[in-house]
């Protein structure tokens, strides 16, 4: 019998308990699995598992019969302290906590190795989408040089409603909250922070060095308007919130921002709460992982799968990376930008645009909104031109600028 403790009896933690207690894994791992303790500051008197709930972490640490600790508390503290103490006690830890893995992953994995324990976190990035284990094992023979993906189901749902149903951002967000796709405070999702932590984890795993997520340029979707959705469609594009990273001369270029993707791009058709991750590797070429990236049971299933992996293989092949990763602000690729202007004098605006950019692809110049796509150039060159245009027509009149992915 393998005994497991679950720290945090929220959405994911309760799902983990339900799966373990409602499923027999004896044929898969050769022995039964049971939840022996649940740590939470709250009481759940009506829960069928109320007898397992404790608010004393020491009961978990001091119980030699508990082999694996599942951490679904979230955040840095007390999750970090409890994780480290569990590992130093020789107990393996499984987590869905993307914030902790992104911030402290290299340090925690080193502590795990020193104490002959495992630290697994499949559920921290793709929820129910297998991505950590494939990157660590199945693609191990490859050099991974680029990753990009739709990594947040909440923002993808909002953008889908704007694209498909013409809902405003505010209306789509409210709808997402009513359906349980968005938190009461949705800032981590809509401001891009959740996506940022996930691309930091994927980058560290792929390139071997810890990436500081706080230093990755991050922009959410709060400034994407229905007009931008309409103009993107007119030009043959869709707008998605994308986390992207690329290996550049030993450093990593990473960014989170709305991107205009052509309608034939493999990520453009990913809708609603679904996520997708596109990996570019030396031997396999492009590989894409697709599925529900969040939700109680998909995420819980990934947590339980990590527990089973530890039991079957004693953590064999567990992921790891080192500290010391460096970010670069230099985008190695040429880019284009979609720009929308709020204007009253169309003729003057067109003259200013041509004076700065020389040649652009116009989407609309017939209303107060003039929209166009720039030429392809280095990102700093495009930004310099945008600054010049702002000086001519007023920065406040440049109401939207969204990077365009070049296929």
C-alpha cells in the first residue's frame, strides 16, 4: 500500500482525492494507493473525507507511512516551505503549482536529488495535456530550439467569444466567470502572468536553465478590442494570447503577448478553453500538443499520473534544470505589427504613415480608424518607426499595436 497526503483541498486537490479514492490502480502499479491525510486550514464537515483533514503539517512530515505528498496549495508560501520539508524528510512531492515551479524549480529539484526523492509537476503547465514528460523523455534526443503556445484556457475562451460571437472583452470575461473558467480576480489570466509562468517552465525544461519569469516581457489581452478582432479577420488573421520562447546563442528570448496568427497557422483554430503547445525540435521538426489545459479533473488526472510514475519507476527520468539561465531582449526574427489609429484626418494620417513606414498593407482607411500592417523588420526597427509615427500624429492616437506572426 502506498499512502499519499494532499496539501490543499481546493479544486485540484479535491479532484486528486476523488480520483485516488474512486479508482483501483493495483493492476497498473502492483499495489493499492490511498489518501491518508489532507492538509487544509479550512474544515469540511460535510465532506466524505472529513476524517482525513488536518491543519497540522507536522502530522504529514512525522508519518513514515506517507510516501508521496501532493502540493496543490498554490503560490509560493507556505507551499515552498512545505515542499522543501517534505523532500528533506525523504518524501517525493507532486505539484500543480506553476508559480512555485517557475520561481524555485531548479532549487527544489536539487533538494529532491540530494534526498533521493522526486519532484514532479506535469500538471503545472498544460493541466491535462501531457507536455512535461514528453519534453523530458520522448523528445530527449532532440535539441529543442523554439516553443510557442496557447497556455491559458481563460484568455482563449474570452478571445473565442469575441471572435465567434462578437462579444466585448468585458462581456466575454463576465461570461467566463459565470461558467467557472475565470476567477473572481482574473488578473493572473487576462494580464498574461499565468502564461508567463508556464512558458518560463517550458523554456527551463527545454533549454536546461532556470528562467526568471518576472523578467519576461508580458502583455495580456485587456487592450484587445472588438475592432482589432474585426480587422484581424478582414486581413486573414486571428488574435491569440501566445507564450513564446526561442534559444538564441546560449540565451533565451521569451515573450508573452497577443499575436495575430494567419488562419492557416496550426494554433489559430484552437478555441474555447483548449490549449495547444507547438514545439520545434532538431530531429522531429514541429510537434503539437493539444487538449484541455485546465479544469478540476484534467489537472487532477495529471497530478495522479505523476504519483503513479513515482510508484512505478521511483521517479526515474524526473525532469531537472539548473539555475543561471539568461534572457535576451533581442528577438532573432523579423516581425510585423498591426497598428490601428484613431484619426479625424484620413489623408494626413496616410501621409504620415507612408512617410515613416514607406510601404504598408492597409486594412481600412474609411472610418475614424485607420488600420494597417507594417513591413517585416527587426523588432527594434519597427518600434522606432512606431515612435516616429506617434511624434507626428500624437501617441494617444495609436490605439492598438499587436505583433503579427510571420509563418
